[in-house]
């Protein structure tokens, strides 16, 4: 008994140390990440919702992006206004902090989920570690408020749903309704949580249905109320607007230049069926994939409720995308919310191996530690460009080069622009930043805001490219570049004075 109590105390201390260290790390490095190409759009979504809610401006009703959920973006912009943040760089930094903190809460909640369902704080901690130690997700947890924010909201919603299943009280129904409403109002697919939770509720309580009628009614009423409250576009004609949101988001795609897939440019609505599973496979550490496959087999054989729920969480969105030919682009970032289910299944596989193969435990521990160390070293070595991680399945980033989009977020432009500003002392520096990333200039530190962005390469003194949507490289001297494991993800070209006006780059459409 004393040994178990001692083990419990040790595990609790280690868990606390991990989460404190992770929080300190996140708050120490959030400034290192540049501005992603989606952040200005996301911030504008919050701004339009803010105008509607607090200023009575109804232009939101005709806004092209009006059906994108603002449950997180509206509070972000509201906080920015209330705190009086006006400096462009600080607006981005405040978004990075908020996005990280939401993910941080999501990691804590996922730890609780794993610890409770695997009945061990150690397995819970391992689940949290695997959630954090995915290079792409780690990086995007600072600037991808849409996909990482939704993943975090979905995890929180699922957790409160499981709590509701365990003990269906009115209070837990209310909490589940609030969390699920928030997730749905970030992205419509958040309604998947009902598909995962409500069947379990009926299975667990089928012999005492009368006792749960009241909590279910509380949940239904509260859920409708929270979905309505968190999404301003629903405030006028909610049923019609909600249906419009469903149909609109089903074909949503802002990408105009296509995606690079196995070396060919393909339009987002035309990507092949294997686009999603391939991207998951080539951007997730191979050992994670192996553990996932073991866990998947174990779950399908044992058919335990927890494992099958994780399997449904993982597979239903993928099947939906395949069956509806959903427009896909930028890898699998829109499906990051299935990664916690992936991790849960991987932990199931690890638990199975741990219990059944006692003779190989030490070898397994050593192998797993080596993999975690290897992934961690990549993240440290290539900070802050963990977003271009590719696994050994494709030969790392070298194998992905010229076959898949690399820094499609455009994070590397920040350092490239800073280099140019330090090099060129002119008060105005004409520059062309690759397509779609011109707003990077506005959110630089004050000392670097001397750029004049040109909509074409013609007349530019410097050309910055991340090689996306570009079929030719500028024939000018390369004065700076950023590499990840030896592969260029961004280059700065200086146009000689005698070459002005500059040539026009060909863009693959």
C-alpha cells in the first residue's frame, strides 16, 4: 500500500513538472514564430463579428467569410480591443499566446482523458507527450487558431461528454452543452461529438432511462442556446443561417493556386482519394504510426467501448471527406482534430504491448525513448520551423522537396524580411513577397516597417519566395535563404539595378 501511494505521489509530481515546464516553454518561445498566411484572415473574421455584436454593423451578413465560426476569433479580437493593443506586432503576439493557451488547456484535458480511461497517470502523461511532440502540431499551436483551436475545443467537448456519460447530472449536461456549443461554433464538424457521446449515454443508461430524461432535456436546451449565443451569424434567422453554414462549409476552399502533390499541381476539389491518408502518413513519426496500427487491431479485436469510440472519432471524418470529395489543401491541417484519437489508439497499442510482452519491455522503452529524443532534436534543431516536418516514410524533408508544399504557412518570410531590412538602409524598400503573404510586412517589428510591397515582381528590389505556386526561380543573385535539414524553404533574391523592371514569375494555376 505504501509503495502504491509513493508511486502515485511520484507520478503526480512528474505530471506537474511536465505541465509547468511546458507552459514556461510556450510562454518563452511564442515570439519566435512568424505570422502565418491565415492569421490576418482569422483576425478579420473576429473583427467583423465584433462590429456586428458591439457596434451594430450588419455588414457581417454579407461578408464573404461570414459562415466561418467565430467562437474563438470574436473573444480574441474583443480582448485585443479591451486591452488597447494597437501595435500590429503585438496583435499577432497576443493571438499566439491565446492560441497556445487554448492548446495547453486541451493537452491537460487530454491527459485527464487518457489517465482516466487507461487508469494510470503514466499513460495519461504519455498521451499528453505524444500530443505535444508532433512537430507540425507543436509549431501550429502558436499561430493556427483555426485548426489547432478547433482540435483543442473538440478535445474539451469530448471530455465533458464522457463525464456526462459517467454521471448524467444536470450540471454535467450544462458543461457538455457549453463545451460542445463552443466547438460547433468554431467548426460545424464539432457536431461529431454528439455522434460519439450520445450512443454511449443510451448504452450505459438504457435500464434507467427515466432518470436521465431531465439531464438530456437540460443538455438539448442548453446546447441549442450555446450554439446560438456563440455564433453571431445565427442571431438573425438562425435555422436558415445554420443550414447555410453547413452547405457553405461543405465546399469551402480559399486556395486558388492548387496544391503540390507528388510533384504535380492539383486543384483542391480534385485531389485524389489518398491525399488525406498520405499526408497523415508522411508527416507523423513512423513509430507513432506503428503504435497506432497495433492499437487499431487491438481495439477492433477486443471491441471495448473506449477504443471503438476513438476509432469512430478518427475514421468518420476521413470517410466523410472521401465520400463527399471534400476540397482538401495544406496537408491534413483541417483534420488535426482527429489526432488526439490517433494518439489514444496508439497508447492502446502501447498498453497492449506493455502487458503482453514483458520480456521486451526494456527494449521497447529504449526504442520509444530514442524516437521521442529524435523527434525532439528535430524540433529543437529546426526551431521555429517544425511545421515543415516530414517523416522517414517519405525520406524526411529531402524526400518531400519539390514533391509536396513545404512552408505553405509562410513563417520563414519574417526572418527573410528582417534580413533585408538590416541589409538595406533606405527609408522605403520595394519588395515582392510571394503570393498571398504580403501582409507579413504590416506585422513586423517597428524597426523593420520600411517596406513597400509591390503586387508584382516588376520594380521590386528584393524578391522573397517560399517556392509555392512558382514554376521558375528568379534569375537573380540569392543573398539569403533558410534551410531545414539542408533543404531551402525560403530564399531572398536581390534584383540588380540594371535588371529593373524585374521579370514576372510564372504561377502554376
